[in-house]
C-alpha cells in the first residue's frame, strides 16, 4: 500500500544485515525503494549516530533530504541479558548526537521515543536544532499515563507542539495502537489543534507528505 506507508531501511535489522554500500544506498533511494533511514537502533549495538561507519550515509541523507529516524531513550527490562549484550542505557541520551547535528546542519533527524527519560536534554537539543523532531512512540501506551502526560506536557509548555509526532511502535501488541490513540485523545492539556498536529500535521510537514 504505497499510498499509506513510507518505506524505510532499518539498521540493525533482525538478521543483522549490514547497510548496503553507499552506491546501492543512493540507487535504492532513487528507485523509491526507501525514503527514510531508520529505525537506527544503534544503541542496541553499543553505538550512537556518531559512529564512523554511519558518516558516509549521513552525508548522503543530508544531501538528498532523507530523514534519519533514530532510536533514543530506554528499552525493555533485561535488554543486555536477553538479546543485546552491547546495549547501554546512557547511549540513548539525545545529547550524544549533537556533534552529528553540527557536522550535518541540514540533516533532518527524527528522535524516536522523544528521548525518554532525558527530558531536559531532549528539549535542549530541540531548542538549538530546529531540524530535529520527536515522536511519542511506546511512551503513549507502555508508560503509566500520568508519567506520559507529565513528560509530553513539558514539551508542549516549552513550545514544541509543532514538532511532536504520533508513533506507536506496537511491535507485537495489537491493542497498543488504539490505546496510544486514546491516550492522546483523552489528554486534558491538549487542544484539538494540538492533537491533530501530533496525529498528522507535524509529520506531514516534516516528511513532506502531500494529500
């Protein structure tokens, strides 16, 4: 359903496949086989967006206007023991990508999971770098509702309401999407305009989606 979904290249994937070489990467983008680089779950490999192997791809993304969707924040309990021995929680801090944002000033970066729980650090990055947007995936259904509301409302009060995007990251739980939608619709501090911005308008602007 190409009219409903934007194709992306995730890395690392479940089979631990490498990214294609840069020439293939460019060709696949030109062939519309993907439009987004992400989710980049580098934290699970003990890395960040500053990893040297990623730099040629980031340069291409900046040049061609490809959005980079980057995992930030935490993970599920026991992550280093069950799947990803190189995972470290501190690598999810959005402050660790600041040098990348300076090096590639036109690179559009999508912070997945809104940097949770690094509230002030995430707001600091978004304040200085307007090319950075964030989504609320996972937070909007997996965290206690009062905690999620408090975190989201802090961004809204800081003036980032035009750069927060809906996400689910439902993975394997069928009820996650309706629950996450309900938690936005029921948020008492959001106006109807702000809800529509989160659900659609902000992502449409950031990803150049046209009706």
